[in-house]
C-alpha cells in the first residue's frame, strides 16, 4: 500500500480527532524514525516526551520481551512479582513514601484529583462534596471529563459539558493570585512546573518556591504534574528540582515506560495515598507485570544513561544556538533541557510541514509555537544536523 492509500484509509475509517503531519512511520530506532518509503527523519518530538530513552531502546525491549514470555497480566486480584520492585524503585528514585500505578497520564491525574478530594474530607475536614482544587490558566492535564472540566482552553471544553464542579483557575506564575484563591475548602493546587502544551512556558524564578510555602501554610496539597516535564525532559529528573521544593504528590507517565507501553503513576506522601482503601480506586491494567517490568527497565536506562544530565547539557547548547539564530519569524526561544519552544510571529504548522520535508519531525503547539523535544539520547552531531535544517526553514522567508 502507498502512503497515500494508508492516509486515505485512516481518514476514511478513523475519528478525526488528530491532524497529523502526513508522514507514515513504519519503524524507528533511537532518535530516527523511518517512513513506509524508507525515508529517514530525526524525531524532534519523541512522542510528546514518551520516548526520552529513544525509540525501541534495546534494554527496554529485552525486558519487555522477557516479561511477555513469563506473564503479562495478573490483575490486581492477585499479587505479581514486578509491582513491588517498581514501587521500591520509584521510592528510591524520587523519595516519596508511596505510589499508585495507572496507565495513561490523564488517569494518573484523575487519581491524584480523587486522592486530593478524599484527603480534603478525611484529613483536612472539608465538608462533604465541597472540596475545591485550584489549577492554572493554560493548563494541560489530559482530556477526560475531569481534565477538560478544569481546562481553560475553549476548544477542549466546547460541546462536552456539563462539567465537574469544584475547580477554579489562577494565572500561571502568579503566586499572589493563588494565595487569594485559596478558601478553607481548597484541598489542592495542581500545576505543571513548566507548561508544555501551552508552549513550553517556564514560570518566573521563585514562583514554585512561593507556591510551595503558600500551600504548606494553608494546608493545601501541592500536586505537580510531571507527566511531560519529568524523568529528565527538562534537564533534571523532575522539573520541580530547579526550585528546591518538595511537593505532596507528583504525577508521572509518558517516559516512565520508554514508549513501549502506557504506564503512569502518582507518587505521594503516605498521608495522601493512604486515603484509598480497597475498592476506592483501581484499574484492570494498572500495575500489571508487563507494565512494571517495562517501567523498571525504562527507569534504569534513564538513570544509567544519565538522561537528565544529557538533557541539561545538550539542551543548553541547543537553546544557545537557537537564540543566536537570526530569523524574521522567530519571536522568542525558551525552554529547559531538551524541551524548547520556538515561538513564531505567525502560525507554526507550515514550518513543521517544511521541517518534515527536510527530515526533521516536530509539531506545532498553541498555533504559533514549534516544540522541540528530541529523545534525550540524541548526540550533539545530530542536534547540529537538525539545527542546520531548522535554520534553513526559519530563514527562508
Ligand atoms: C502535563 C500533562 N499532563 C497530562 C497529560 C495527559 O497524558 P496522556 O495523554 O497520557 O493521558 C499530558 C499529555 O500530553 C501532559 O503533557
């Protein structure tokens, strides 16, 4: 079948909830992906940071295959020999008392919201059904009904009401607004330490430290969504480390399984996750042995290959080179680690199309921003290869 046949089939029989670039990927290895015609592209999106370890990483692949030969799904009706080892590994990696395993990122967000509400009732003493959670303008936490209920993006909400009550939004980066929005019924503040979908927006210095102080003083849980920013992407294992804070809970997903499998988790203080009793929450696939074996290998690769350190070093290099670039269409270049937003003065989609034609895959976000987030195993020569093409495309007009 030709690429056009495949695209036509997809558009004919599939829901059109995405508008992908027309590159039909057949295989991938490390930072490179190949289309059905065998053309090679440098992946500068890394599946929205789910393949920080590079595509089809051999160590993760080996762990996945070995586990597939043993047992894949036991359900949580029984115990399995991988889950306890992953829990312990997560504890050692991040220092939180406990974890709960889910599958996709948004499920872990929902889990954190449920835990926060129940904590609000059982520990903080909020009257029944009054718990309130504060989020940020421009947030992205996924697309289930809970997540779109507290989204401030009109498109994510249009046509999907009625929405879940109990949320309000404050400007990202404004600690005074957070302080003013807290009421005795507020149980949590949910925040991305760097807003990804909004266009890779880094908050002002000191913001998260002040937020952490405010939350502690007002007995409000600070829940940090590191689904995209975490596990090395922003140049630290967790982006919140830049601010020297300790959240009450952190949500991870995406790169937790290196792109092999959806695995997500909430890591938190015992007081938060201990609100769940048997039957309060669950998932058929959450914490299954295949997911856990894959996640254990993905975390090992992240640590052993020093991916956060690589991200910090190579990201600084990429950011400097991009900032030095002269282009009539670039408004701002920003980011942390190998996670960079190039904000244009004009829609970014045509530039992503042209970059694809040059062999560089990336995707626009928020209309005018090109997001660069290559796998963290990328080498400097490969960054230079991409830079040459980015400079060509952004200088063409
Ligand atoms: C910060 C953040 N939270 C949550 C999600 C949702 O994750 P998933 O698509 O795996 O449900 C995303 C996905 O991009 C994200 O970036």
